[in-house]
C-alpha cells in the first residue's frame, strides 16, 4: 500500500454516514432541559442535550445497558 492509498483511505473516513439509532426518545414528553438524568447516567456518553432536546450522539457506542431507560422518570426512552 502506497502513501497515496493512506490519504485516500482517511479521506473516506471523514464522510459522515447515516446510522439508524436503536434508541427511541419521545421528546414530546421528555423534560430534558430540566432533567438530563439519562445524559448524565449513560456510561458511554451516547445521549447528549441539543437545546431542549435529548438526542442520540453516536448509537454505535451504545452497549444496550438500558441505564437511560431505567433512570428516565417519564419513560421517554426505549432501547431496542
């Protein structure tokens, strides 16, 4: 593999891929702006706050531990 192949390979990694999430968040009932329990409790930092919404940052890092599901006081999170 030559040096040109190395740079081409890294260029391909910079492209964003659309990854479907296996974490469903009901943001209509989520009190995320005042709560953030799931964001704080997630050991893999999968969930983040985006304004008043809780969103999935990187679903690939989720280990299906379901801590977010268990800690949500409004039952707004479902891990499939």
